[in-house]
C-alpha cells in the first residue's frame, strides 16, 4: 500500500424536507436514523448526514459514485409503497434537490502530498481543477493528546482550488454517477450543492510499525474524530455539517447577489443615460413598458434583499451551533481541541467574514435600487405630465363642445318660436341652427383653434425626433 496511514471519508449532508412547486416534500425515512454508514444520523432538526469510508484517494471519484449509488438505494428502498421505477425516479429527484453538499476528508500523516482533481464544465468546455493544501496553510483547529501517547499534534486544514479559471462559485453535479463542477445557477430554485475537501494531519511515523502492531492512541483518536466517545458525538460529525452549510448558504447567495447586482447595474446604466429628448420622442406605450420593467427590477431586488437577510441569519445560527459544539469539546478529558487563538477563531471567523460580505451585497443592492427608484420617478413624472396635459385638453374640449351643442339647441328653439323683438344674437343663432354646413364649419374652426397649438408643438417634436435619429 502506497500510503499505509491514509484514510478517506465522504460526508453527504441532506435536508429532510424541501418545498417544491409550492408543495412540501419530506424524506421517506419517517424520522428513522440508523447510523452514519447506513441511512444517516440526525443533524439539528432538519438534516441527515451520511458517511462512507475508503482508502484509495487516487480513485476518489469512483468511490463517490459508488457511495452515491449506495445512498440512493436507501431512499429507493424507503419509497417501498411505489413501483420500483417510480421509486427510483422519486429518490433521484429528492436527493438531487435535498443535497446540501459533499465533503471529502483526508486523514494522513502528510497531507501536502495529496491533491484532489475534479473536472469543471462551463460554456461547453471542460477544465481540470485541483484541490490542494494552500500555501501558507491555515489551521482550522488542532487536537493534542493530554496522555502524551500521540507524539505530535493533529492539525485540521481545508484544501482550496489551486487553479480556478474564473472567480465564480462552483456547484457539484453528478451526471451518470460522474462528479464534476459547474458554475452556480443564480435562480432561487437551483439547489447548487457544494463540494469541499478537508484534511486532518495526524502524527507521523505510523508506517515504521508493522501492520499487526497497533499503537495505543490510534483507536481512541479515531473514535474521538469519527465515531464518538463517552456519549458525545464525533468531532467531525459536529464540525463538517456546519462547514458544509456555511459554504452552501454563502456561495449560492453570493452568486445570486452578484448576478442581481450586475443586472441592476446594467439597467441603471441604460436608464440613467437616457436624455430628456428620448422621453419626448418615445410613445406612451413604450414608456409604460419600460416603467413596468423598472418596477420588476425593483421587485426582484426586494426579493434578493430578503434572501440576503435570511442567509445572514442562517450563517449566524450555524456559527452559534458550531461554537456551542466546539465549547463542548473542552470537557473532553483526553483530547484537547484548540480552536481559538486569543481573538482569532479560524473556524468561526470564516462565518463572520462571509456575513460581512453578504452585508456588503445588501449595501450595494440598496444603492442600485436607489438609482433605479430615481429612474422610476423620472419615467413616472413624464408620463403623468403627458397624461395631465391630455386630460386638461380633453376637459376644455368637452366644455366647448357642450357649449356649441347648447347654442345650437337654443337656435332651434328660437327658430320654432320666433319672438317679435329678436336681436342680432338671436337671429345669428337661428341662422346657425338652420344651416348645418355653417354649423359644421363653425365647430371645425373651434376645434382647429383649440388643437392648433398642441398639433404645432407635437409636429415640432416629431421633426426634432426624426432629425435626432
């Protein structure tokens, strides 16, 4: 065996229920938990954690595919009330939507020699990515044996992408049981499960012993990390689910917020640069369409602001839960976990840093919404002014037409009952009512005088707009 000390584990974190198409979908296990290596253990109140072990790091993708098949089979078997093919489809759909992410944990005496390669697919191209120990590495926590049987301190690290082609956040995809990464989708309905690689560097020198020689600290240490001891959950069972949740919650919201900010900035640039002449030359229908577009952008920004607030609260809750579990390890008699150095807390500081980044998104979004609100007020004010002018003209026109109708009716009355002492006005009204052509010409002239100035102004605007194109 090339690395006699190597042990690898895959942790799969699922939610126990989800909302889809307005309906609540619950997992089929009915709340039963049988163990990490079977159908998982309960995490908080709404998550299920699975673990699968292997030792051949070079073929980790095959082990992940086999583990995924094995976990799917537990869900398929749980859907026993449906036909086999239907149960397989339901299990596949639920697992893909319920998966928060997968964490690969490497435990070895020399973690720097390991790399985890995974393909990235986007824009119909494939890139080879590599997770490796960063330089300089950051210790998330350390574990020391107070019995002093383990000769060196064990150190917990996170691997990072060594050669990402873009600054995007990447989601894990499993197509035909082959894992790969792809840029996260900004849609709220996209699940975007994450993939992370962690490593525990334990004491060196194990390969100097023959296989049948078991050191007294190895099994207790493994139990503390992965199995649990003295009635307490294993360290990684408490830590890794919160780290998966942190990465999942932050990266998907970060991707959505970046996309939303870019969209708002594009529309703000378009509408902010529109001159007044554009508003004059654009018809009401087009201005109203653009106003609805602006309102839609504002609504989407409000929705994104709500998602950001929810994500910030979720990160804070998971940070508090992780801190509570880390504090519980202080009561462990033998294994001393160091997870803070004065005010520096690597595991928790990442939560705080990402909360601050989400707050930054909130501030930038609010700024873009303010610009968009200005454009909305501008469009709305111009449409209202145009409607007000038209309303005033129609109102005056209505009064004029009513007056002409009344005068014509008076003329009819006078013509039927001619008074003996009629004056010039009465004779004129009588003449107007008895000559339809003269009456029509009078109405036409009144309308022409009424609309002459608006028509002249509109014609001037039309000519200006035509020359400005």
